[in-house]
């Protein structure tokens, strides 16, 4: 279906008169398909349900994780599941979550040492890609429920895999960071249980 055409998304982006800079997207050490995905997120043309509706899709517009309408900002930043994921990042690394997609790709990491910022961007790519794939499991693969630990463990597995794309001296930092993130997530689960999104997401 043309609705799901990557070419269609590409043409929409090229024809847009408001194309923000994506220099950090292309510099991050992740596979090319992840860079393209992040580029689409940044341009706000990834096929969330609001963008599908603009292409005459007639399916449900509700977020797969909650009862709000699905937009890019909602899915990756404002949904209760997204909030609890970013909360684990905040606890693990003392990094305040971004408040918008443009901030995420722009000023969010201003003032942070460049090498550390590069590591953080690898983690953000993993987080967004893991969340996107978990969402797609619910929409297309008949998965009935996703928990925040599943998203985090997918993301940390990606970080470990992608660490092989970085210089040797940087790999240890990525692996240690992924372990720290998992530890925080497990601690939250042990304290709040499976319904922790309702407890610490705000």
C-alpha cells in the first residue's frame, strides 16, 4: 500500500519548506536504517497514526499504549510508557528528558561533553527504535501487551550490538551505560511492579 511507502515519506520531506538540521542524526554511530528512521522522526513524517490519517487511512487513531491520539510527540515523549522510559534515563544518567522533538534533536544536550553526548545519542536511537518496534508489534503482530522492561531490554541489546560500530575505547562506556540503565529499570520494577507506568510516569 502507498500508505506505508517510504518513498512517499521521502517526497513529503523533500517538499517541506521547514527542514530542520539533522547533523547529529547522521553523525551517530548506528546502522544506516536507524539514521534514516531518526531522520524521519526529526522531520515528523514517521508513520504514526496521525500521519497515516493525513494519507486517508481510516483505522483507529488511538495510541497503542494508552487512550490518547497517537502523534510523534505523544508516542516518543508524552505517552505514559514513554514518560516512564525517559524517567529511567533520568534516574540512571541524571539527564533531564527533552520536552519536544525539535529539542531532542537540537538543544537538549547542549553543555554536555561531546563524547558523552555521542554516547547518549546512541542510547536515544536505541530507545526510539525499540519503542517504535514494540508499538508495531502491538499494531501489526497481534502482541497484546508491552511492558517498559521489554522496551528497555530491547534498547540495551541494540546498544551493545551497535557498540561494535564505535572505536574500541568507546565500547566499554556504552556497555556500562546499558547495564546501569537495566539496573535502574529492574529496581523500578521491583519497587512498583508491572503497573509502574501508572506510578512514576508523571
